[in-house]
């Protein structure tokens, strides 16, 4: 299991390996865009991986074509691959993404 933290207001939950970040955000009730319904073409679900990037799969071709800023991933196309602690952030969740949460 991997623990995922969602900014400062949406807490932390445990997810199984293979879970997408989009599915994890939905379980945490952390608002995250999903205009393309997980097809990976709208960028609405982009999240900043504050810590724990090594726990995720590598970006696929579709995600690389999006040319996101370093440290950002498409939640609909990114899967948890290893156990540990992962911290995510997007601006409308508020707070300082580098501040410790918990």
C-alpha cells in the first residue's frame, strides 16, 4: 500500500499499487479536473508531485506529449507502482506545496 497526501485540506489515504492518481484523488474527494474522462488529452488532472515521484510509473508517450512542467504528472495516466508516501498538490487546493502536511 502507498499513502497519498492531497495538499493541506484533503488528508491522506492508502491506495493499492496500480491505482491511478485520479482514482486516488476521487476517493479523497480532492477536486481534480477530468474533462476528457481519463483519456489524457485535456491536462485538467495535472498534479504536482511534491514528494514520492519514485513511487510512480514513468510517463508514457501521451503524457510526454503534454509537455508538462518538471514535477507535474497527468493524474489519469499516472499509476502508483511502489509502497511509500506520496504527496501531491495543485494550486486550487491551497497552501504551500513544500510545507509538511499532517
